[in-house]
C-alpha cells in the first residue's frame, strides 16, 4: 500500500517537472544557447590572447592536465 502511494507521489512530482519544462521550453532553450555562446566566446578569447586564468579553468583544460 505504501509503495503505491510513493509511486503516485513520484509520478505527480515528475508530471509537475514535465509541465514546468513544457511551459518554459523556449526560455530554457534560450538560456542554454546563451550559456553555450558565452563559454565558446570565453574559450576563444583565452586561446587567441593566451589568457592563462581562462585556460586554467577546468572546463578548458586539455584531457590529462588536471593538476
């Protein structure tokens, strides 16, 4: 009996998340696009002008250089 209550609670929570995502789909997509363009520009600036603090960020480090 308790399992069905937990399952319905999880299903309703998932439905609310899905409903919210559908409601704000365009804003979420735009935010992801803007974040991508910002990070792309930041990496480009770091590479072109050889700015070390940008290139030392974990996101822009080459694989194997994590120290």
